[in-house]
C-alpha cells in the first residue's frame, strides 16, 4: 500500500508529505498549516481575479481552440505569433460578445422551458 500523507492537503492540491519511516517531511506541522493557508488564499485570489476578468477565459479558450484546430508543429512559435497579433484585442472582444449572446440565449431558452414545464 502506498504511503499516506500525514495531513490532508487543501482540496484540489497534491499530497505533500509522503516521507519515509522516521521522516517528518520537509515542513513542521505549523509550517505546513501556514503553507496550506497561503495556498488557499492564493487560489481564492486567482479565482476572484478570473471572475473579475472574463476576457482571460475568452483569451485562453480562443488560443486553445486555434491550437486544436491548426495543430501547429512549433507551439512556441504559434503562441508567440498568436499573442503578438495586433488584432488580438478585437478578436477577444468579439469572442466576449459571442459568449454573452450565447449566455443570454441559453437563459431565454431555460426560462421558456421552465415556463412550459410549470404550466
């Protein structure tokens, strides 16, 4: 059976203290608790930032879509060209508009469906 961690890591984070026999791990319990709090605070700050900046989601989704569709030989060169495109802000703005329109359409369809099932 694999070694078990001495402490549970925060949700979604990797196990960190899989030391061997008589090995306390790299950090003391207090240090590990501080590290866990820091990881949680960092994760919350990242999530808050991403919620406040939906353009990041559009930027990454658009980039990954183009990577999947074009399958470039040199991903670094492709990324450099993609992110240095002078039209990128316009493309992201267009993607944001499309996303908002789709979100609105889905909301309308859900309301129609809800009204039909509750009648």
